[in-house]
């Protein structure tokens, strides 16, 4: 038997977007606002991003340094709690028992929650090696950026000694920072693009200060090794083949919306983003179901999706007061 409860607003995902929406709704006095987070700690991706820049603001043309990801995450959680929202961690929404009813599981057992409005804020994730169709053995030592950051910053795990980073967008440079913190030498960055996609100073620092070669116009074609990665095969656009010795490979970027729960609920997906199709008020085509943040458009910075969360709170409150929902939701 599943115990059943009702709340006014149920938010799935305690990242910056979900927490901002929770804070805005709770502060507006809409009733019981509950946030579900499957991880053991709330805060989303910033929890394991130890670089700065989070929450940075621009004034008179100057941008402040911001703060670290963990501090930013704690501040967002504290703001939601102070406003009166309930944030529950270690709780996974496994499916829908009705248009506004979710089944959940946690260490405490099964539960069924019904709300007046549901906000999907499940975020985005990097595509792992398997989804990128890179052949080779299933050896240890292969990470996405998020997995790497969690292993180093949250769990203090040993990573390896020599790494290859696949990608040259800003998140790839965050992976380089994490590898340096872990004492891992970086053999090279590999990207199929003709140039890096980060700021010039960031790329120059990596190449000139830390001596990390950037191989452009190249793709990782194979992972070599049994038990643990020992090398990667690389093919240049000219057809030249090479192997890079390493015991760690980090696949970065290539974000996709974490839309499984939306799909299970019958929410239509936007063909361009593969996230839930939403209108300007964050409404999906299911009455009472909203979607906000990177689940709708992977991937934007934490500050941008937090701002969306505040705007979504206004839309949700308006719906709770009026009960009105358009007969057709036209995505934006």
C-alpha cells in the first residue's frame, strides 16, 4: 500500500530553477510547496562545481567574481527553506498515477503525492560514452564532467594519473580544473570543432600555463584497455590516426534534457530541444504541469535558470488563483 498525501505545489528537482520556483511560491503564500530531489543533497549541479562565478552580478559594466558552486547551492537551498518550502532529498519520482499525481520512492518507502500544480525542474545531463557511440571495451576510468566532479569534490575518490578530455566548451575547462585539483596530468583535449568554445583567456591559460595540448578537428574513435582504460584512439579530419596513452577519459558537454519523467507523464516534447514543449509561461500541454530550467532547453548557467524559476513561480501562482489553462499550449 502507498501512503497518499496532497500538497499545493509539487516541484521535481532541487537545482537552481526548482529551488527558485519553490522560494517564490512559498513566499507568495500559495500553501504547501514541496520539492523532491533524488540526490542526497539539494542544490543541483552547482554542489560539485568548485569554480567561482556563481551568482555574479554586473553593475556599471563591471561583473563581480560571484561565489563557488557549493556556496551558491547552499544559499539557494536556504532561501527556499526560509520562504517556507519543504525540500526532501533522496526521493525519486518514479511515475505518474494521474495528471497531477506522482508515485515516489525513498529509503522510507513508497508514497503517492497529488498536487494542484506540478513543476518539472529535472535539469539536464551530459551524454555518456555509450550515447556518443564510442566503441571499445567497457573499461573503468571513463567519466562525464558531472561524474568526475562528484567523484573528486563530493566523495574524494582517486581518479587516475593521466587523462584525455573530450570537448573544448566551457564545461571542458571546468573538467580540467577538477583534474588538476585531483593531481591528474592531462595528456590532451580533443574536439571535433575547429577551435575551442571557451573565452580566449580560459583557453590560453590551459594551453600556455598548464601545457594542455588542444587537438582540434579530431574525434575519439575507440577506448582501449581491459579492466581500466589504457589509451584512446583518435582520428583527425585529415584521416590521420593516433593513440594517446591515458588511464582516464572525461567526456564533456553534449547536454540533453533529463526528460524521462515528462515523457512518462505524456508531456509533449519540443523537437528542437527534446525537452518539454512549454509556452512563455512555462506551461506544458498537460493542464497544471509546468516545466522550467534546463529540462526545457539544455543548457543555461545556474543564474539564468534560477531567474526562470522566479518567473515560473509567478505563472504557477496565477494558475492556482484562476484555474485557467489555454486550450492549446504553443511552445516557444
